C-alpha cells in the first residue's frame, strides 16, 4: 500500500488518484455484496477526495476528539463511497470493505450507522443528515465554542424534502457559518430525473432565499472544488451557512453508464465491474490522510438571536432546587415539566432545551428565561427540532425537545432514525387527548403513545400530577435512548407528596384492599376518572383497586399481574387515546405475556372522531370518564349498569 498525504499538503494530483480509487472501491464493494449504489457514489468521488485530503480536519485515530470536524453523509445511500474513504484513510481494511459490506452481522451496513465510530448519525432516510448537522453546528458555535466545521454531503433528490429547507432556514437564523452543505447535483434520482435536473440557477436562488451563501461549481473540477471548500472554510467567521452546489454526472468515470437513468441502486455485474475498473485505471492502494485538527480552547460566547418568549411575570430564576408540590396542589403536568427543566438546567450544564414555538404552552419557556444560552427555538419546524436535538446529543448534550404531542407525528421519521443512531433524546408532548377540549381533533394527540411505544428501545411516560412529573423528568435525564413524556393541559390536584419516588418501569397502586373485586387502570387524566369511579363503586359495595400506570413502556408487568390475580382477572383500562397501541395495548401485552388466567379485560378508549367541547364533555362522550369506567366494572361483575 502506498502511503502519502499525512499532512494538509496533499497535492491535487494525489486527490485525483484518490478519487479514482474511491470510484473503483465503490464498484468493487457493491459488486461483491450484490447490492448498493455505485453510480451515486461515483458522482461524488471527486468532492470527497478533495475534502478528505485537504479540508476535513480529522484525527482518524481519535474519532472522539472534540476538535474534529464532522462529516455527515446526508446522502446515506452513497455508503460505498463513505466506506471507500474509510479504507483510504486506513481505518477499514480491504478485506472488510469487500467481505463485510451489506453482510449479515457486519458493521458496514447498507446505509451508515454509528456502529462505526467515524459516523455521527444514521442516514439513508433522505433529508435528515443536513438537519442533524444543524444541531452539531449549534453545539459547535454556541456551546462547545470550538472551531470545528460540519460538512454535510447531500444528494439532489433530497433537496425536494422540506426538512432540507427547514435546516437551511434555521442554519441561517442561528448564523451557522460553521455548517457547509455540499450538494451532489447529478441530475438523476431513483426513477429518472429530479425535479430540477441540472438547473443550478434555481437551486442557487432557493438556497440564497433561505439565507445561505451559495457557491456553484463543476463537481468534477478538482481545482474548482478546492477553491470552493477553501472559500467555505474562510466563511466560518461570518454569519451564513455555505451551500456548495456541485454539478456532477452520475456514474462518472465509466462512459458506458454515465448519466444513465437505469443504474440507480444497482451493482455492476462482475464482467461489467471489470470493464469499469479498467476504464478508471485499475486498482489503487493509496493511504491518504488530510489535516489533523489543532487543539483549541473554547472561544468567546457569540451573540445568539434572542428566542426568549415575552411574558409579563418577569425573569424565571435559575435554580438547581427541585420544585416541591404537595398532595392536593393543583398544577398542570406541563407546568411541572417546565419547573423540572429549570432545576435540571441548574444542576447540569449539559442540559439543553428546544421547542417548536409553543414554549408558553409546554412551559419550556421557563428554561428559556433561566438559561437562554442553552435554549434553541426551532419555531414551527418539528422535524428540525428533533434533528437539532439529535445533533446536540451527538456532541454529548442532554437535549429535551417539546411541542404539542400531536405535532410530533410530523417528526416521527426523525425520531425513529434517532433510535437507529443510538442517540439519547428526551421528548415531551403536551395537550394530549380529548381532555384539551375546545381546540378540536387537529390539536388532540390520540396516537402519540402508540407512535412512541413502537420506537426501538423507547421509554414512554405519562405522569398524572406535579410530583410524578418532576421525578420522571429527572429519570429521563438519566435514561438512554428515546424517552417520551406525555403531559396534560389542565390542572389537577396533586396525588403524591414531595419525595415520592417514580422509577421507569414502575407504577403506583393508589387504592388496594384484601377484598378488591376489580382493577381500574389509568394514566394522566384518566387516573383521576378511575379514582372517581372507585368511589362510585364503593358506594355500591364493590371494592376497586386503582393503579397509576405512569410508565407505559416499560410497563409494570409484575404489578399488573398481581392486581389481575387479586381481582380474578377483572381489569378495566381507561385511556385518553385511540385503542390501538396505547395504554390498553401495553397492559394487554403484559398480561398476555404473563399468561394471566383468568383474564377479563375491558379497554375504554377514544374510538370515534372527536369534535370541540369542554374536556368534561369530551371525556364523557368518549366513554372514558368515571361513570363509564364504573359501568364497565359493574358489567364485568355481573351487576346492572
């Protein structure tokens, strides 16, 4: 293997040889695997060769160095190119590249994931890498205050994704001059031409209209690429992100398929691969590394656009003191969430908070006013909010992101990809269920518990009062993976005194006795209805056990099984959610897994499309209020409703 270019003085002729090697290795790896995207990799090989040898400041032997630049393949399907880069810098062997790509149990997966230490985030769902890069760049500019850059390679097809434009909008708003998007404009998508093809002028106008500094280049002219990357580096002290629009040819280097719409996502057959490799000039064995980052101390705190909501009651005091509520105190769990964030922020400088322009409803504004330097307003851009939280998590920050629970559905792809990335995200959704009342169904999250339960490794929490909310927010800060807190709009009396412990995977039994005949299970607002139902049943001589199932995932299987055994399998679950995938499903799954017999389970949920009304009216309409819960229990007991 020939070794060269271990400093920043890598000449362009060496970069040209590296570009050829990257093309050849992209072909070899995908042909060996029998799948992959060689042509999409070949179009961007020149861009990566110049970037990696002359501009990407990265210590390949220390991928965790805080001084490293960040390279994000938003164009994740071009993984053969990325893995070929890894071979060229000496961190992946030829044997692994050819024998491990897209194979079962191997780390060179079809699209990049952080199972590789040089990969920050999982990509492949288009339109996500650049938004994630915004979060990394936010950390670099305002929190780490280090001079690393974030380079995001984007495909032209993903420029049709709205999330790309959310990213550029927020990058411009937050003056992220440390973010560079390199767009591989090769004209062709999966089934043919993209909507703009090679219309570089329109691409440029769009990016400029979102506040970016735009450079248009020939993506196969190495000198032009080098000049553009140098200019982007020089813009770091400015106030704009840079977008480099590189006109390229799909399949570049193999004339037989260049600019052909028929070869997207198709490996070359062995004979064709041989012809392509021969045309590109044969195998190379370069080991080429570019500049390493210089050690740096955090710079001065830059001015940040003010995103602190205007409120009439003055500044929230920064404090690490845990908020204290007593049983009986009426407080909305969304308010307790805001109070808990302030306490967490006072105790841990790594806590950061994002919101989607509803912070005066989610109460995230309390954190914004206490710690404005660690609050990032994403406005009505929920995809970018979750992506920015993901990027901040990459840099080691404990990111909490909040909005109305219903609006997190827009960002669901980003949430599930956060799980693929293995990042820790803390999400809070307020204004859930029909309880919110007159706003109507567009604002009522009735799917969120199911949505979040389905995320791999997720934690789903639904507290009923202030004390449990504060405790569970603290638990989220220490919980790995994707965690979700559902909060309630209305204020309800506290059920627990300060100091009560709430653990992930637990529950609380609020009513229990030796003669219990039926178990009532609720969470959040329906817990109060279960308690009222228990009072109604007690007046008729029916003893009901009541469980606060605040941990929806993982659910407290042992407590549920014990309750079912004590009440002869009679269970009534009430939830302010659609019947599919929510609390009732969690309870049923746990009891079926325990092979609970006998089991007579009634699940009360929102089964029709709601309209406007008061919360009380809608709970009754949906059949999840105390009277309906009590009726269900009486029917189960054989009593007349």
